[in-house]
């Protein structure tokens, strides 16, 4: 598949006046990390992630065909402010969020040629998360993937309403729908392309994984041992504040990073190492790779110019306590980190009872306000309502 495969071959008839779709999409946690990107949200290295279950976003997209003849005439100043031609409002938990609009407008600019109907409709985007927006859990992956799926549902409806369209047959292919949704989500937030499906998703071209792509996420195609089924992820909320350095800035700092090429090679190599690990159920090797990846991610930040640190003292306290507990009990518990201070505690289902007790007794004290989220592997997004 290439980018050209996602550009509609025919114009839409736009016979649908209005409607709405609702999708629920989860977040995900990368095991092999993506850090550094090229133009158009192309990853500098491949990544693989666990799709989550409890941490998710529900988005309802309402759409109504615009009648430009009835829209208010804008003043010269207003015209300068509104040059994109997109029309939408966005709400989080019922509250209008105009400060979110620049990010959505930028997303619409990136995807316009792939879903050209978006200028023909006014959209109301109503979204809510199962986790507090200020929790420190990145909502871009779940939010952008849910919005991309809603837009794909609108496109599918427009195509199927046009019996003369040659694209109808294309949309009967469920893989195309998911691939294009992942492709669009990537243009909003890179990691969002890994939230469309589950439970293990690969994003980025890798020589040993047939069908892997820089353009969208794909399901991990090889055998996965029972040890990795129903894996748990307890997310310890160490710091709920806004990061002092955004992920976008951090990605860009990889362009002139002295260790960038070695890091990209390491990610390819670690993904190769995980193939036999997943097949054989080797939890010890899994732990070594996953923790090394997490620490390397933050090492890249600390070796950037300008350098920065997103971990907090309590992040390190938690990591050291996990290492001590694992050594003393031989439980297969490990950590990974996102681009922030929070700690994802990963462990197999059969060890959940003992690990959760350890988390509650030893680790929760290091969380901001004692807050943490119990999650586990999920299986991707799902549609909640059809067009209405």
C-alpha cells in the first residue's frame, strides 16, 4: 500500500445531509519505542505496542452539510483568522474546548486530500476519556484514532450511498477500512495508528515482519505464547502536570542527535529479538528488552541538545522497588515508561494477585495523590453507534 491508495478515485456525491457516528478507541503502550520521525509522521524506527483496554476515548462525530450561502459574512480580521475552510466545534466531557481546535485543524489539513468531504460538512466532535484528561496519560493516541474511525465511517457511508461509485467494492474489504483509519490517525498523532486494532500492533517497516508499514499499524503476525495473553498494565500516575518538553519537540531533537542512528538500529534489533521471545514465552528475556527500551528512550532525551529529563524522583523510586521485588520474589514484573514520568507496571495475568498487593503496599505511595489505573491488554477500537 502507498499513500496514493488512500486518495479517493472519484468525487463524492455528498448525498447525505447529516448524521453521526460514535467510536470507542483505546490507548496503547509501546514495548519497542518510536522516538524520532521524518516528514508526514513517518517513524524513524519501527515500534510494537500492547493495545490497552480500560484507558480509552469515546468520540461522537456529528456532521451536517454546510450551506455556505447561509453562513455569516466574516470581517476582514475574521477571514485572516479562519483560512482553512474547515468548520467544527469540539467538546470534552460536555465542555467546549476551543483551545483544542488548532490541533484538530492541523489534523484536518493533513488528511484533507484523503477525505476531501471534510470541507463540505460542519462537525461537532464530542469526546470523553475513561481517565481524567489531567491524569498524565496521553490521550492523543486514543482520541485521534477514535476521530479517524468516525471520519472513516462517514466516508464509507458516502461511498455506499453512491451505487455508481467504483469504490463500494473497496469498502467491502474490512482491512482497507482499518488500514486507512490507522493511516489517518497517524497523521494526527503517530502512536494513534497503533490503537485501531489489538492486541499486539507493529508500526514501521521491519525486514522480518511481512506487511509492516511506515504508513499504518498492522497486527503482529506471528505466534504469541500464552504467557503474553491477558497481560496486565498498572499505570502509576507519578506526575499529572503538563510535560516541560512536548513529545513533538522531543521527536524533532532526534534529527541531529549524536546517537540517533545507533538508536534506530537498536529498535530494529530489539523487535527482531522479541519474535522468538513471544513465540517461546520467555518472560525473562521480555523483561530485559522492555526495560532496556524504556531506559533508552529517556537516555535519548538526556543526551539531546538541548537535553531534558522527564522522569521524576518518584519514577526512580518505583523502578528501584520493582527491581528489588523481582529479585526477592522472582515474579515476572517489569516496567516501561512513556515520554513522561508515569510508570507502566507490566506483569502476566497469573501473577496479578501478588503484584497488585506489591503495588498497593509499596508503589502507590509514590503516585501523585495515590492515583493509579489498573489496565490490561485490549483488542482495539469498536463502533458504538451507527449513522443516525
